[in-house]
């Protein structure tokens, strides 16, 4: 038997191991949206990698790993995504970002974003793909194109979700819909381009100028919706 065969197999095994390690360390591109008390602080794509974060308050001041899911492989997490967004040119409004490490949970609590520190019963709530997180932001493994939302909430603040066609004719009616992103239930009384949604969550808007309009749904005591860019033709 040729000695080249086992050597070739060994080389392939090494290459596969290196490729797997590189893949684990590669950035995961996700969308991060941060909704402050009065405005959207950030909404955009972020290349997220695994790594550590620094606690700035409390008894756990210092650097800690943001990979507390118990997995042996490094993972991209929502809190790391928030931090990396704050370091980007588009994320200046997210600074200062204050995190507190809790050893008992092996995770960070987001204290303030962009200087906004919720008070009373409100806090920075984390949702991934419209579902409220059931663990800390360092214990969730993100996949490409996941949607991460950080929003000030009291635990009962519905996140609005807007759906609409991505193109429309100028001057013609376009029907859009507003729902509760977490439950999927229709939301009445939300405003989109000056029009209120009905009991089934629908609103009809007309856009007559420009090449593109950006739509968003808002309602008192609810988290602002995602934006939908509509090309006009």
C-alpha cells in the first residue's frame, strides 16, 4: 500500500478541522434593532463574533466571556451583537453602553444603552426573531439573518410588527398590516403613514411622491415596529 494514502487522509482531516474551527470563529451577520424611549437608536446589520465583554457596574466589574450557554464551541450572542453595534460608525447613539455581570447567572444584565436607563418596572427587554428571550443575552446562539430586538419594556409592552409589499404604484392604495410581533395577534389603532389600523390590523396608505417611502407603525404603550422600505414606481 502506498504511504501517500494515509498521509493524504491525514492532511484532509487536518484541513477539515481547521475549516470547522474557522467556521465557528467566523462572523455571523444578523440584524440588530434598539428601540429607546423616544426614538430608534439603531437598526441595521451587524457582523457578530464570539468574545468577551466588560462589566462596568456592580461587584463583577471586569471582563467576562459572553458565551454562557454551556456550549464548548464559541457562539455569536445578542449581547455581543449589541456591543459590536455600539462600536460601529452607525451605532454612536448606543454609547455609553453599561453592562453588569451576574456571577450567579454567568451572564450580563443590560443596564443602560445610549445613556437610557429604564426605571421603575421597566427594563431593556431582549427578543430574538420576535420571541422574548428566556435566558440572558450571552446564552443564546445566533444564526445568520436572525433578528435581535432590544427595547425598553415593562414585560407587557407589545412589539409592533409591520408587513407590507416592498413595491407599490404612486398614488395607488397599499394595504399594510400591523400585528403583535410576539403573538401574531392583530393590533388596532396603530398609526402607519398617518392612517390607523382597523380591528384586523389593516391600514390602507397612499404614497404619491419620491422613489421610496419608509413605513413604520407606532402606537402608545407599544414598541415601535420594524421599518419597511417601499419602492415607488
